[in-house]
C-alpha cells in the first residue's frame, strides 16, 4: 500500500476519534453522563480510550519506515571518503 494512502487512512481515523468525542457529548438524554467507576463515559472516552487508540493509529498508520538515502547520495559519500584518504 502506498505511503500516501496509509497516511490518509491514519489522518481519517484520528479525525474520527476526535469526532467521536463530540458525537458522544451530543447524545440525547445525557447518555454520556452514565458513570463507570465513578467517572462518566465521556471522561473514559476522552481521557483513556481515545488517547490510547490515537497512539495506536499514529504508530500503525502515520509512522513511516526510516528512509534510506538514495543510491546516488551513497555513491557520492563513498567517493568523498575515498578522496579524503
């Protein structure tokens, strides 16, 4: 898969995580106010679930492989090293 495609997927997923917080807060009848462990569902989503998922998305889809220098740059570096000797 192309790097542009994977980064686009990662960006969309991060945007959906942000939108999820707004949608959860906009639910009727204050459904996001339901409490688990003394904290509201909105707090659990915004304080725990979304940040953990955002880190996973960033690591999986936004982090690219380390870029290797192009072959021409490697040849030029070898030539310069040989000239200096």
